C-alpha cells in the first residue's frame, strides 16, 4: 500500500488517533469498538487515508504550502518566524529546538 502523504505526518496522526481513542474509552466510557465505529462513521478516517491537509497539517495553523516548502527544503526552518516554529512544535509534540537541528 502506498501512502498518499509524506511519512513525516504519520507519527503525529498516530498520536492524535491514540489520544482520541483514550478520550473515548476513558472519559466517555465507550468501548474501543464503539469509539472506532464512531470514528469510521464520522468520515475523518477517509480524510486521513487520502491525505487531506486539514487532518495532516492544517491543524497546526501553519499553511500546508509552508510546511511543504520546509519539507522539500526550499525554505529553511532556521529562518522561520518564532510563531511558526511554536505552532509547528505544538502540532508535532516536540520542542522548538528539535525543529532547528
């Protein structure tokens, strides 16, 4: 199976799905099967499967075009604004310094 998006997003998506499942099971007291069924019927699983930007990158608040330019090295994160670094680090769950390595 081929991914429709760069693997850089995979860990973040997996973390988000894990947090969603944890919330559903432990806070809403749903069974894992109930939570999974609700997730599938919401349509979001399909968006993630097809690499929809809102569910891969857009939630960071940084435009997908900007993220792609960093990913393709046409722009340097070394020159990014502090706010952009902060948004990206929050979305990726890593310290801002890790983005600059």
